C-alpha cells in the first residue's frame, strides 16, 4: 500500500502544472486539433481524394482514410466524454449537454439536405422498410446501426457508437464504477479478438415484426432511461443507468449491423482513451494504463488481419485487412503525437477547425452533393472528370470544395451549435435551481440515523460528485476534465 501511494504521489509530481485540466469553459487545444484533422480526413475520403493522386488505388487498398478519421474521433470521445461527466458531477447536466450538443446540428443538416438538394443528389436515406415512423424512431434515438434501421445519413452510423458510449459511461457513473474503465477496455478488446465473428448480427430483427417490436421497445427504454437520468433523483438515476447500460449491452451482443469485431474494437478504443485520461491525471497507475492500452492497440490491429477479409470486409466498408489495420494504427499514432504536444501552443487554425469539426463531419456529404448539382457533374463519376484535369485546375476544385465546406460549417456552428449549447446550459441551471439534484451516495435509512451518532462531516455530502468521480472528489482525481 505504501509503494502504491508513493507511485501515485510521484506520478502527480511528474504531471506538473502543465498537465492540469484547463479552467472550466476553456478548450483542450490538442484534442480540437486532432478532431479537426479527423473530420477533414473523413471529408477527403468521401470526396474520393485518393482517386485524384497517382497510385491512389494502391494506397486505398492499404489505408482507409475514412476509418482513420472515425477511430481518431472515437479516441477523442473516449478521452474527453467521461472527463466531461465527472467535471460536471451531474448526470442531468451531462445528458442535457449531450442532447443540445448533437441533435440541433444533426436535425439542421437533415433539413438542409431535404429541402435544398434535388432527388438525384439527395443524401438522406428515407427507406424505413415502408414505415416512416420506424425510420424516424431509429434515427431519432441515434441507435439505427444497432436497431436494424437504415441510417438517415451515410455517416450517422458513428453516432450510434457515441450514444452507446454515453449509455455506458453514465450508467457506470451512477453506480460509482466509472473508474473501472481499464478492465472494460481490455475485456472489449478481448471479445473482439476471440468472439469477433461469433457474436450474431441482427439476431433480434430477422423479420419486420421483430424490427417493429425492437424499435418500439427501444423508444420506451431510452426515453425512460434518459428521463430518469435528468430527474435529479438519485434512485431514479440508478434506474436510468440500469436501463440504458443494460440495453446497450444487449444490443452490442445481439443486434449490431457490422461484425462484432468492429463493434467491440470501437468500444475498446473509446474506453482505452478513458484509461489514458485516468493515467494522465493520476487516477490509475501508469503501468496499468500502458499494459491495457497496449493490449487494445495490438488487438485492434490483429482483428483486422484475422477477420477483415472478403464478405466481412465488405460489411465494414474497409475492404482489405491492411486498410483496416494501418488506419487503426495511424489513428492511435496521431492521438499519441498530439498527446505529446498537449502542452504546446498549436496553430489557431487547427483548434478552430476542431471547434467546427462536428459540423464539418455532418455537412461534408451534403455540401459535396450540392456543389456537384450546381456544377452539373455526375455524382457517381465526378472524380473521373477531376482526375482528367490539369494538376492546378484539379486541386483548385478540391480547395474550393474545402473552402465552401468550412464556411458552411462555421455558419452552422455559429448559428446552431453555439446558441443551442448555451440554451442547454441555461436549461440545466434552471432545472438545478428548481429541482436540485440529489447525491448519488447511498442514503442512510432513517432508523439508522436515530441510532448512529451524527458525525461532524456528515452534512458535507457533495452533490452527485459523491461517487468519487466529480471535481470535488479529492486528490485522487488528479485534476478536473473538460467538456467538449
């Protein structure tokens, strides 16, 4: 025990002032920079950028630019989302913040696509198996990839994993297990490695009736779970955690769209990002972090080699195992590089790009289709026309696409993302004033209070952070995390 304490104190001294989280309201520049690069990587992938360079087909067979981008995104989320929850110390504030962070921009993107783009250039997929309400419910819950419902936007499949991660993180927080992310990361990686092709896909939705029933049940479970989370009542928050966490586990083990090795690799990657955060802030020993993260990285690379071939590769849309493995390792390498640069001042353009990255991610496909429509280019073969152009003209068109995308993304960020995030904070403050949240500490029965003498510190129970993970949880927290 003494050795462990000494290691923790030495780790805290090594961290130094530069490793403390920034004050509330500020942003972590290195994460923004990586997130911005990841968004541009996905946009470049869907613009077919590799078709415009020499030997692009050979590169694409060995490196999936889009998969690189989404894995980098998941790493960022894994690192910062639990920190955001623990900084708030309040599952209500966390869920309201997440809802007002994601849904407004997503809804606006879908509305713009629906009312601006003509049918031949449409990016929305309205096929709800003949049932519009089914399509709306599955996508409205952001669980379409786990419910068997067609994704509204081709890129919205990643939001399913974001939502699942919110389920798991907030569920763990309500029962004070949120610090136990190391075994979760290792277990998920092990499942991907060993059971990667054995866990079934869509086993709950083999017929239309089963699909209808699962989506209806999902609406009830998720709405009930989120309402419990934002109620401010500790007992209800735990019930909400049980519902959301349990439902998420059920889905990933029975009804994922993609092969299980991709699903569990993504989850392992996100929780490994959390492990890095905890090691950085002295919440776990660094040897534990090194071993677990190393296993996750090795397992992620290995499942690509083992499984991502032929039909399974087509199911993941990363068509060769080298493309999977190289992209996965490159995303981790990028995260590691920016982590090493976390105390350095990065170019403001990169941190600005990170701020608008969510809009870039959502809008890059609609903006591309809009430009192709206005130019009268074939949406399926435009890259052949570009590739035939002289070098300067070709890349001028590419630069023009990026410029338009960034301008539109900045406008949506300023007019939609920022105002709704402010509205979410105001709603949280109003609810906290009207219905102060209870502590998640186990309440003491009234009979016990009558027998046990009062302790002077009993009245100083921290609100919701009493589970040990909030900003007031003491020296073991190693500093506060930041919101996104």
